[in-house]
């Protein structure tokens, strides 16, 4: 999976914000703020990480169970899909 071209991550007032640029910006009028784990997952998706790789990232970086990591990744991907950020 990969984040669509035109979306990037910016730091604004100590917040991680997803921003749209170019043609994508004219159709995207939302602000998506990410916490630390969301930032980690988003950055991995910028380079095309798989769902399994995202789960592994959470397991390696946070003290969570496999079930919690799977649930969190599924929720994160659903949010990105609803907002049309994934290719």
C-alpha cells in the first residue's frame, strides 16, 4: 500500500499534519493530525509498506499486543481509505 502522490506530512506547532498539494489539494479540504504512531505508519506508507510491515512497526516500537497492533493498523488504514489517501 502507498499514500497517493500529493499528500505529505508536515510539522506545524508540534503537530504532525497531513497536507495535500497540487491538484490533490483542490479536492481535499480536511486536516488530518497524527500522533506518534500515526506518523510512523504514514511515513512507512509513503514508501509502500504492507499491512504486515505496519503491524511489525507497531510491535517493534510500542508495547502492544499483536491483536492491538492489528486492530490499530486496520483502523488507521480505514481512515486513510475513507479520506482517499491510499493508492
